[in-house]
C-alpha cells in the first residue's frame, strides 16, 4: 500500500466542516469501543450492527458517510485484535488495551463519499458534513495511478500546518537496482549519526540543537499574550511551525541516509534499540529524540524492500564492550571513545560495535559466524568455519587498526564515499 499526501487549501467554513467530521468519527469509535467493553465476547458482526444503530439514533452521525463510520469501527476492531494477539503471544510489559480517543486528528473515507476531479488536482467530499471541494497542492504522482486503485482517502489535521489529504493506493513497491552488493553493520549513536563496520562515520546533524535559539524566541512570546485571545493562538502557531521545520528536517535526513545505505549494500545489520526506554534518561533524552533513530530504522525497512536489500536487527547487548577480534570483554564507559584490547586491536568504539553487530547478524541468519561471538558457523550456504573473525568486506579499517593506529590515516574506500554522499 502506497500513501500519497497532498496539502489541502481550505476555507474557514470547510475547516469547520472537516473538524466536525473528525469529531463524528471519534464519537463513533469511542461509542463502539464502549459497547465492546460493556458486552464482552461480542464479535465483529455485533460491532457493525451497533454502528448502524448509532446512525439511526444520531443525525450528526448519519450526516457522515457510511464508509467513514465503518472505518472507525475497523479501527476498534484492529485495536481489539492487537490486544488479544499481544496477550496470546505473552508480550512483555503492557499489552495495549484499547483506549478511548480524546484528540483525533483524521477522518478516513473508503471507496465512497469522495470524487476526484479529472485533473486530479481537486477532490470533492459529497456527504452531508459540507466539506465540498478541496484544492490539492503537491507532486503529480497521483496521475500515474488509476482511480480504481485508490482504496482509502484520509483527511488529516495538523495543528501547525493545516489540513492534508492522503490517498492509500494499492500497488506493490517498484524495486530498483542496487549500486553495490557489500555487507555493512551500523552502530547508531549521539557523537555520530551512525558508524559502520567499514570505518565510516555519518555526521549527526543535531537539527534541534541548532534551532533552539530560533525556537525559544517565539516560545517566550506566547506567555506575553493574554490567554484565550487570538494573539496568543497566533503565537502558539508560530512556535509550532518552528518545531514542525525541525521534525521535517529529521525525517528527510533519515530518509536520505537510509536510502543511500540500502542502495549501496545487499546486507545491512543494525541495532534493535529500545528508544522508549532510552529517552527516560533525563540527561540524554533531548539528544536521543533529536537524532531520530526510530525514523531511520523505519526508512531502512522501507528501502530494503525497494532495493531488495536484506536488513537484520540484532540486540545491542555487549556490542560495544566485546572485542570484535578476539571476543574478550573490555569494560568501558560512555566517555571512552577508543576500544583497546590486549590482543592488539585498537578501534574507534563505534566501529568496533558496528563490526560486532554485523558478525552477530550474519551468525543469526545462517551466514558465516564469528569466533569472537562464540557462535558456530552454519553450513547451510556451503560456508566454512571462520578461523579468525567474521568475514567482513571490505576489511581496510580492521587491517589498519591492529597495533598502533593513526586515525587520520584510516581512508574510506571511494565506493563507500559515493554511497554516503548526499
């Protein structure tokens, strides 16, 4: 499923109508969820029957398109199914019990209730909420797909930037050829955005840190305005726009870097970090949020399908402490940035972790294992026993790093430079 998003140009009356449609969709969802809580054991059929009763009982629900009401019921159904699946699979922690929505920001239509203009630059919503025709701003990608493939249309409200229309198109991802077939392990961090097993460091842009001065000024202006007045609302909007720019910069950066990595490599290994737990550290929470590890992982998985790249997530335990050459545990704090082992292996801390991540991923996917990790190698692919360390190509940083190292002499191959160039 492909999602295409367009900015909608709306009038004041249309924005009021859209807000009413969103509130109605939220009302239907919460009522159906309450009905399920009060009547345990009911199934999908009873939920849709109750939706029909709501449309007969409330006129404002009947004014919303019937497929939009059904989409709200489907959201409840998915939440219930996810909860029971988590319980069945004994997921650790909270199981995700369905909750009531109090601040919904979207309404979803299925295959009826809307009509796309022949130019595909305007869309008309035909239910009784009074939304009418909306002008669409954005790229012309929607013109390449027939209307029959559009299965969902969603109106999304964002407080800082207005309203957007999203089209869910039922198409398969088009695969593109890769520029390389190498293997790489990635260790994300705060000093660098990531360090790979080839010794390359991607700089951390730190978008929020650089924009803090520009953000604080409109933030102070909010508190100089009277509560409940338009000037305070406008000041809040200006403040939100600053944060919106930072979030877009993060997303675009993560998208571009993930695309370069997947396009240049056939096998990518990365850390499966618990970001939600890491941000509880009050000293590092802002920096962790600013680096956008979750966005980077999401885009890695997306471009892996597009470029037919195998991506593997591995647990990060001991990847920084264990020597990638001999397997000994070398204890070090966060302030220690160089890995030095008795065996003579001297590496930058994150590069050592990236090599360990790659070795660990290869051993768990049936490829050549690593003696440093103590994992027996698999012969499923005709591989032979590794004799010294994981077979990582290219191995230029490993060869240079044994013994004394001059970090300025660690030269990155030209192919890696080209793959990571913006």
